C-alpha cells in the first residue's frame, strides 16, 4: 500500500509535466493522423505476399492480363450509330494514354476474323458501310462477344478499361477511379461505372466516412451514458480524457508507421473508446464508494485504496481482452493480424493512461462524496432494490436457473455446427451509387468480374489439334450450361464463327497443321482483351464473366469447372489452371474457418490460464468458465436465427467476445473471492460482491452495448451484422454474470 502511495504522490508531484507531455504527444499524433491517415482496402491487405494463391494470381496477371477492369455502360440512342462509335473511339484515345492503363476495349475496337486466300484476316466488327440490319446479323453470329459490347436492345454500349497488374497500381489506386471518371465525363454526361477498381474505391470511401461517423457518435453516446452512470458530473472530463488520449496516441502511431484503415481496422476507435471508458467507470465507482466509506483518509491514501482495489480486476480484464485480440494474430489474413496487434497496443495504452489520467484528475478535485449525484437519473429505478431482488432470486431458484441456462448452453453448442461460413461480396459494400451501378450493369451484362481458365497440353505440344478442339468445344458447352457463369469466350467461339461462314475449313479431312495454322493467328493484339492462347500455343484460354456472389457460390463454380474439365479431358494429358481474383476470394471461407479455430482455441486456453491464476482454485475456475461460454453459444443461436454467416468481419467475433465476456466475470469474482474472509458462505459472499460491483457491471455493459450498437448502425451490411452480434453477446454476457454465475457458485462452490 505504501508503494502505491509513493507512486501516486510522484504522479501528482509531476502532474504538470505529465500533462504537457501528453498534450504534446496528442498534438503530434493529431497532426500525423490528419496528414497521413489513408484508407486501403486493396487485395494486398487480405493476403500475404508469399501466399501461394496470391502469388499465382499476380503471375497470372503478368502473363494473361490484369482483371483490374473498369466496366462502363453508356446509354445511347443507337449502339450501331456512326456518331456513337466515333464517341467511343475518342474515349479510347483519351483513356489509353494513361500510364496505368494496359488496354481498353469496346465495339469501336473489336474485330472479327475473315478467312480468305488460305489465311485469316481481321476486319472491324463495326463497319459504317454495312447496313444496320447487316451489322446486327453479324453480331448474332458472335453472341458471346457482342453481348459484352452492346445490350440486346442496342440502347447501351459497354466500355472496358484494363489496368496494369495489381502491384503496379496499388500506390495510385485512390486517384485512378477519379481520373477515369473525369475523362469519361468529357464524352458522356450519363454513364454507369463498375468493376473491381470502382468497388474498391467505394469500399475505401465508405470506410473513411463511417470511421469518422463512428468516432463522433461514440463520443456523443459515451458522454450521454456517463451522465447517467457516473456518481458526479465532475468525473465526466476525467472519463472523456481517458477515452480520447489513448485513441489519439494509437492513431498517431498507426499513421506514423504507414498503416492504413481498412474494413476491419476502422472498428478500432469505437472498440477502444468503449473499453477505455469501462475501466474508467470501474475505477471512478470504486474511488467514489471508498470515499463514502473512508472519510478520514487523505486524498493520496484514498487514491491508493481505489487503485489497489481496482488494479487486479482491471488488469485481468485487460489481459483477457488483450488475449482475445492478440489471438487474431494467428489468422492467415493480414488485415486481422494488424487489427489484433494495434488493438492490443491500444489496450495497453488505455490501461496505463486511465490510471495516470484518473489520478491526476482526482488530484485537482475536491468532492463531497455523500452529496454527489449523477447529472441524469431515472427516479423510479432503484439499482439497490434490483440487486436485492437479484440476490434473492439467484439464491431461491439457483437450481432452476442452472438447469435452464445449461439447456440453452447445450442447444448453443449444437447451433455452432449449423453456422454457415460465407462472405457475400455485395454485403461488404454500403448502399450508394457504386452499388446501384453494379446492379444495373450486371442486370444487362450478367457479370462484372472475370475468371480466366487456362487448359494446357502437359507434354508441351500445340493445343490446336482436332482432338483437343473437340474437347474444348464440349468444355465450352458445359460452361455455357452453368447458371453461375456468363458468356465464356474462347477460341471455340472463333472456330464456330469461321465454321459457319466457311464450312470447308474444318471438315474431317482437313489436316491438323491446317487447323493449327488457321487458328493460330486469331489471337491478335487487337483482341488482346480476350486472351485465347499462350504464345507457344500450348495453352488455350477461356474468359468467363461472373456476377458479384457469395464465396460459397464461387467455391461451387470452381468445383463445377474442375468436375467438367475432368469429365472431358484426360488429366494425364491436359492440365487446368483457374486464375483471377475470384479464385483468391473464394479461399476466404477456408481462411475464416482457420481464423476461428486458431484464434478461438488460443484465446480460450490463455484465458483459462489467466482465470486460474487469478482465482487460484481449479474448481471455481471451471465454474466461472462455464457462464463465459454461454454468450458465445447464444451468439451461434442468433446467427442461425438471423441467417448471419461467418464472413470477413464476423470471423473475428468469437475470440474478441470471449475476452469481453470475461470482463464483468472477473470484477464480480474478484470481490467474491476477496470477501471470503469476511463472510465465508458463498451466498452471502456473492450477494456482497453483487452489491459492491453491480453498478459498475451495469455501467460498463451499457457502454459496451452502446458502442457496438453504433457499429450496428453501419450502412455496410457485414459491418452492421458484426456490431449487432457483439451488442447481443455483451448483453447476454451480463445476464449470465448476474444470473447463471451466481447460481453456479452458490450451488457448487463449497
């Protein structure tokens, strides 16, 4: 106790210096945040650079073209009108001079093959000398290609802008979409723009806007709650500073190190502010209660007593929460790793600074503890009477409570295995222009993202032989029959077109050399947007269009493609590679499942050890641990009832919630264990602990629920689900702590 008093005296003695240092650090952090804060939701934050699937994706982009593609749809009077085509040509000129653009494609650039004089020549698909009827007749013979250039009613053009490979554009990504738009707007007043770069920009803007909104709302909600929860309005400034300073310093650190906000890390400020205010409320309530009880103590002695009584439970609650977040470091997703590390740093800052700030704040304050009252209160509600009723209820009906809650626990365990693992890409995007344009373009085009299939001959021979071509045709028919795949484009389309116009070209008596020489020239630079072959002609490419869809649907697409390939091709002679962002994105389910197993079990094991060290009794530790599993199983029940899957945001919920669920338990059990020498009997010890810590438990839970409900107000469906589930879990954690835990301890802790 004397050592604590000496530390407190030292802090008070140097309080002006500490205040100045904190003010300077906050100013530097604020400047760094304003100057360097950026948002990055690009692919690289989700996958490690040495991840095999990510490396394969980058290699594919280098060899077969990037799938970082803008898709623009332009409403026009007549898609085959000469004026409209000239407008497209002008846009091509303006777009293709940009350094980050690889190529662009539209009806104005598309060509089709003509066989004449024993060779393939190429002519413009659009020719102003043809009649409109002739053009439409020609288009109907290349349906898979022309359907991606004009709509069926000829009232819209599609225009594609293919960027350079992902790594080369990451640093410029935030400016690219704006520059593309400004160029388009010089030619078209009305247009719809979508594609991966547009969606990425929308994610980033939404993240930035919502992180600011969450921050402001959190401060307002916390302030309002504190007016109800704090014993006196004079504690308000101390509490708010305990919230603001750690968050400010953490963001200064994050931006100084060059890290950016993303869909996951944008939640850090709200989460950290709520945690900070929870510790502050616990410390303030203990200080105030001890001030009423111990009227003769000096301020330093009173502060030392409050620190001694709050330090152990606050340390262990911070530790279990720290464990929950640090467990995210075991995730294979870099975004989760960064979220875990930076939140842990923030928790340490909060834990240290909340004591420094409250000690300095209390040192300036002279307060009549008995006369102090909250600024706002609900007159009809008596917390003391409620706790009396609660204590009586858990004593009288402890067996019934245990049976009821245990049944829910078992049903929750069953529900865990019913939770779906799925990420819906459209749920990562808030409602707005980008989402509306995506829907509109997909309704006309049936796809907005690409998938590239490469089929190669294993022995290195040319794939342009009679047997291979027949198999490629059968494979394309399978692809076209798949409802999740739209308009596959390959050499099969070109062969089919040539075959109809020149039937003699592909008769059975035609030599393989003739077929090879004929088809080898159809993959030209002018049609490079659809890569048909590799340079050595050993590989044939299929370009597919996909809608924005769930990862489970993407997984099914990939399974269907592999199954169809194996049913047609001999896998000893031919190999299949599936490339594109969709392949990488489809693996999120496996990464999410891995995150759940690794993070949860690591957090559970370490949290169990922490509780055991804290409680010092294995029997009591096991009794205490059971109620902390209940909120997680109820979480599974809610996810099933509301049909909410584990996705890229909710994937981190179980380790985090395990840490949070233990916070109130630790505060309650700490007082329960400390009062053993006074009363001895479990019933009276628990009743005494509930009276002492009850108000703080309710206060911190209300603050946590309020903070997570702010996240639940997000316009992004996936983030909204995360906030809602966290709020429900925290509320259930309080219910188990005030009903299930007391009943268990009163019944079994003998």
